[in-house]
C-alpha cells in the first residue's frame, strides 16, 4: 500500500493526462486496526464503487485479499460463539462471498429527469490461501461463484516467468460469449489459434514427466516439436516484460499475429517432418531468433515485421524439408575376413 501511495501520484493517466491518483480511491486497514475494520473495509470499497457506478462510470475494484476478509469473519464468528463450519470458518462463508461478487455487473442507472446512462462495476478479488492450497474453503467458495479464475503460481515466479499465471489451471467461462467480439477485434483465426496453443501446452505438461525420466532425446520428432513450440508459446508469447517500453503493452491485433505465427510455425514444421526433415535442424533454424523477438516490435511495424518473420521461417522449413527429402540413406552390409570361430560349448553359430 505504501508503494501504491508513492507511485500512483507519479503515474500519468493516458486518457486525461492527470495523475492517476485523481481517479483512484484507496481503502486501507493496517494490521493494528480492529478485526472488524478488516471485514468492513471490503464492504466499504464495493459501496464506494457502486456510488461511482450509479453516476455512469466504469469502475474496477481490486479486493486484496478476500482470504484476509474471510479470516476476519472467522474471528468475529468465533467471538460471537456461532456454529463453526469447515476449518473454523462460519457456515455462511459461501453465501457472504456470493453476495459480495454478485454486486458486480453492468446496470442501467435510474435518474429522474436525466438521460438514461449506463454504469459498470468489475470486481477482481485476490484469494491467497495458506500454502497455495486450492482446496481451501475460501478458494472453493469463490470458484463456485466467479466465472474467471487466474491461478498465480510461485513456481513460475521462481523461474522469472511473469505474469506468473498458470495456463493450465486458469480458465474463463466467458470464452464462448466473447468469441465473436474477439474475432471482430482481431481475426477469425484467433479463437482456433488460442485453442491450438492451449492444446500444445497441455501436451507439453504430459511430456514433462517423460523428459525428466529419460531425457528429451528419447522422444519422437513430433513430440520434440511439441516441446519446442510450447517453449515458444511460453517464452515468446505469454512471457511479458513490464519494464520494457514496447513489451509492456500489446494490442489485441498484435497478440493475434504473434499467436498465429507460432501456431503456423508448428504446422509448417510438422509438414517438414513428414517430408523427412531433421528435428535437430528445425530447432537450429536461424529464423527462430526473429520469431522470439517479434514481441519487441513496435505497434506501427508489428504487422509487416511479423509477416516477414513468418515468411522467412516458412521458407527455411520448406527448403529444409525439400533438401532432406531428396537425400537418400544407403545401408551396406558390413563384411569381415575372419572366419566364424567354433563355439567351445558345442553349440551352433
């Protein structure tokens, strides 16, 4: 909270040109405040959000964290001698969490004598279970209510992969409803490309155990290609540098182009393997370096730069597959001048 108080006045709102603090409301309670204040702060924040929503604004509320809020409810419930539920939380924990999240949404504001206006309130709740246990009652009660879940993993943070959002545990139930809107903002191939990329990441998770046991060299060329393309999705697309002047933000159109390039590289490399190309040669393609640096292209040159990168990689794959297809391999029997020696045991050679 101290960092927010110090940084937000220095951040400039790109829409208004004013300091970001001018349209930010902070509700804080410190550890030395009463436990009742910890529970009331969440309701105070969402009530302020509803106030601005009814004025016709679009409000984003960040609640950090609902786990501390639930712990405050547990402590208050214990002092009131109420019947405890799972892990000591009150029996009404799930209903309280549902009541909190259902206050979000888009509404038509009621105003007498004024033009009809629309406001929206989006709630982003952070859940921090002890030990990262997703079976915690607060996590499970939250998952039964929300339709979007971002799972932050310390394993990814330790590997310096930011944002540390798990692509296997996270989900969104709005995908089908947003498919048409995303296709309009990007292209009709965006949703199929996203599904193909997720399938590659799921396949990589299945192969990780085999790689740890016997190594990558024991895999088939197709599986090694899956690992290579999955690594490209993780490092070249999902990984983002918030301190880089270009990579800190990417438009939807640029994201769609980057994802489409990686998916098309996987398909073209698969065709090259079918024509007899060597997987080791595919992994050493010089065009892969440009593929890994396409996220650093500025928005103005992203479309032409990514298209040139894709054309270069596809040309190299086509040449590689054609060259390896025409290369024959001859096997000759090995001859020896030594006569077979009799078996001392009397057996037959």
